[in-house]
């Protein structure tokens, strides 16, 4: 993103303002306030935007984790132990080790 040259902008605004007829409704030193506001305005800091997005993501991930914990606490426990996933998983992982030990 390119930043506009403030000196160039100031020259263009002043040249355009000088071409316009004076108006009595304009407050005193209005042009100086506008130019001071333009000079005080800084560019967008990309790191601030990244940090803000990461904090929002952290908050949403924390909330999601809390929802999962609450749901897992209040779900009824299964009394059927015939399909124990942990045992099936362990047997599957250790199947190759068991086959390696049985061969001479």
C-alpha cells in the first residue's frame, strides 16, 4: 500500500483553496487544523493488525475449547465397554510389533 506524499497533498490543497473565493462561513484557522490533522495521521502498522487478529483467534479458540469441555462433561457416559476405542487403537498400533516378534 503506497502512502501519499503529504507535502504534495498540502501543495494541491492550498492551490485549490486559493482558487476558491473566500467564504465567511469557514471558521478561523480551519485550514491549519486540517493540515495538522493530516500531518498527525500515521500509516497503518501491519504488526498491530496481525496481533489484533491473533488475539481474536485466541479468544475464539479458548471459547471453543470451553464449549467442548462443557459438552463432554454433561454428555451421558456410555456403559457399553465392548467397543473400547483405546484398546482397538493400541492393538492396531502394536500389531506390527507383535508380528515382528513372532517371526524367527
